[in-house]
C-alpha cells in the first residue's frame, strides 16, 4: 500500500476488499472488480475502464460526427473506437481501421468531410487488437494504401485474418521511425505493454499561427497477468510517454481524451478544446495507478 501512491497529483484508493485480499466467489460468479484507484477525484476499476473505452455494440459501430480536431487531423471513427484521418496534398494517412465491419462507416465519414477515401496512401495502427486493426486488409483492398506496423506487433497482426484475407504488412517499423507524406511527419514510438508493439504516434500541426505537439496515445491498459516482461515494458513505457512534448492529447478510444465533451464545446465556438496540455498526462496517471495497484496485489502486497 505504501508504494501505491507515489505518482504526483494522484491519490489511490484501494477497493473495500483490499489489495491482495481478492476472494474467490461462488462458481459462476464474476471475480471482484478490483483493484480500484482514484485519480483526480474519479474512481476507476478494471470493468469501469473497459466499459468506458468500449461502450455498447452500437457505440463501437455507429459513426461519431466526423470533425476536424486540429490542423490537418480529423476524426472519422465511431463513438468509442478512434480512427484519425491526416490529410496532405499528396494523399492521406489513416490511423486505425478498427473492426472490418466499420471500414465502410469510416470511408463515409472521410467523404462527408470532403475528402476521397481512395486518396488514403498510408494506413497505420496503434496496436494489434481487432477493435483497432482488424479492417486493415479491407482498407488496403479499397485504397491500395501501404500498411505500416511496429515490428513487435507483426506476429499478432499476421494471426489476425478476417474474411479469408491475410493481414497485409508492407513495412515494419522500429521505435523512433518517421512516416512522411506530403509535408506531414509522424513518429512511431514503441509504448509496449498493452501489446508488444503498442504504438504511440506523435506529430506537430499549425493552427492560428502556433505550432502544437499532438500525441495519439496507444492504450496503456495492463493485461490481467503481469509477467516480468510486461512489467519491464510498462516501466519503460510510462517514462517514455511522460517525456513526449504534448499540447493535444488524443487516444485510440475517444474516452481516453474526453472527445465527446470536447466536441460539444467545439461546436459552441471559442478556443479549440482539443488543445489541452493540462490533461496530456491524465490517462497515463489513471493507467499507471491501475498498473501499480494490480502489480502490488499480484505480489501479495510486497513492493
């Protein structure tokens, strides 16, 4: 317990059963929803975070109104699964195809913004889970885009076969590699833990005469069992993510950066609410608090 609250500005509250005291309920009953942590006055549990991120089946497949986030970055995803379009004079970059069944929805959102889906030249992803990259093969089929992926996630992507299609990989990336198109540069940062090749994307944009650093975060949610390898990955990842210059925090689930509320504010006019440097570390604070609580529980309360 004494090691759980080392994060600055983060207060951690352990669930009523206590870390390390998780009991086995009757057969057929779900396990306790622990650990619980409180960050900036909000309490989170594993189930609440999963529900926040995924929502309902309808949330995962229903388009959220496509909109410009900042500069040449647009949102074209669903209510709970992020997909970003980055436009350039030489074609466009798409980040996260989400589920294959969502690809036509994403394509429609791109067209509603006044761009052509067929102009997508590069397809990127945040990590090798179906809700983020299952649709890669269909996007490639529809657009001919080059599919780039972090090398550590390639084995998992190769196993992700949908509708009989092999998962396409045109270029393997390493930490720090740059992806360039039409004057836009995206840098791939390996932020492993959630998956071996979890990729956070950074770029900069111009708006109103100012340069803004944009960070499209990969999920930092820890798996159920924390192996030594995963622990090592997360220790590196939390340090790295906190070091990234950030004015505009985005994420592979809209809830990670409070998109719905910010979009409502955007519609009302005024300063761009997506410029939110004060909250660049919020999701990292939440997930690191959960990680450390789970790790202490797994170790039986030992530091």
